[in-house]
């Protein structure tokens, strides 16, 4: 009898443990009272300290309020979501919910490109699961990033959108062709890209060439790519403007809707210029709401 009770108790415990969700991170409770303008900071979407995001929520939101995921830059190895708080706030002021994410920046993993796309995916999926809790649309989203974050946004939108929930992408001076960045710039970028991609481009080999192309939106985009809007400073010395213009042309050959906006006398960012920043925000709003 004791053995039977012990066996059944053990079976019950095992069953209960097996029913527990894989993600045990509990999100914070929704703000009390009416649906006012608010930002909830540092929501964890994973166990790593870097796997956090800020969730901006506009006043008067409904279940139809659109979600935008924001991805910071920093050469894939530095940077923080705080650099794009202006973008979160601007989107919120224009009626969007916005998830401004951090992701793991270490370059010591076997595949850092996949690791960072996995983090973007984890943040996206976790945020969508919060839609009913915080009141926004959990059936579709948009993604935008600056510099390396633009590259990750395009890469995620072009290669991880099997369910077609990503309706449009935005790139602010994002790299699109990592092969060209390294090969045609006297190895300037390889000190960054070699540890990120795990293989040096030089000496040249078919394996290295393919690796750099496999991690580049210029080569991964298909006819199923979401509509994409590009912003770029005409004097950008970090990510040259042809990275956006060539991607714009490529999407045109694929029949994908696209738009490009360039800013004269502007380098890699333009956040201190109120007029240009407002233009970027307004163009993003129009682009996203035109692609539902």
C-alpha cells in the first residue's frame, strides 16, 4: 500500500513538473487604472542579463494598436537599447506599441549571427504573448533597427518570417552586404566581422565567401521579403550609402515594395537634428500603416 501511494505521488509530481511551461519568466503586471502612456523597462525575455527589453505603450491603445520591435546597433558587439529610446518614444507618440530590445553581444559563440537572430526571435515571441496583458495587436508586427540593428532587423524579417507576421521592415543605415563591406574595403571591417561570423574572409575561400553572403540581407532576400524602408546619411563613413541603395535595387528586382530616404551632409546618425529625426519618425509611421 505504501509503495502504491509513493508510486502514485511520484507520478503526480512528475506529471505536474512536465506540464510547467519552458519559459518561467513572469512579466510585470499591467499598469493600474486607465490605459495611459507608459513605458515598462527591463522586461526579461530570457535568463541572460542582456535579454531584456523596454515596452512602450501609448495612451488609449486597443487590441488593434500596432507593435514595432526596435533593435539597437553597435557593430554586433557593443551598444544598448537606451541609444534608441528616442525611437521608442517617437513611435509611442505616433500611436504604436514599441519593444526596444537588448540582445547578447558576446562574440565568443560558435555562431554569433544565429545567436543574435535567436535573441530577436525570443524577444519578438515573448512580446507578442504579452499583447492581451498590455493591450496591443499580437497578430502582426514591424521591425526597425539602426546600423547593426538594421542588419539584424532585415535578416530577421527576410529569413525568420515564415508565419508572415512581420508586415514591414525599417533600416537606419544598416549593413546589407557583409561580403562587400569586407572584401572591397581593404579589410577594414574584418576585425569586426571575422569574430562575428567566425571565419576570416582572407585568405579567400569558397567557404568564407558563402558564409559572409549567407549572413547578408543582399543575398538572403527573396520575393517573400517584407516591404522595406531605408534611411541613410549621404556622408556615412561607417556604413556607406551604397549598402542601402544596392539593397533597395535588389528588392526592386524581386518585386518587393521599398523606399529609400537619404539625408544630405549627414554621417552615420542624425538624432541631434530634430527636423530629420521627426522626418524619420513620420516616414516610419506612414510606411508601417500603409503595410497592414
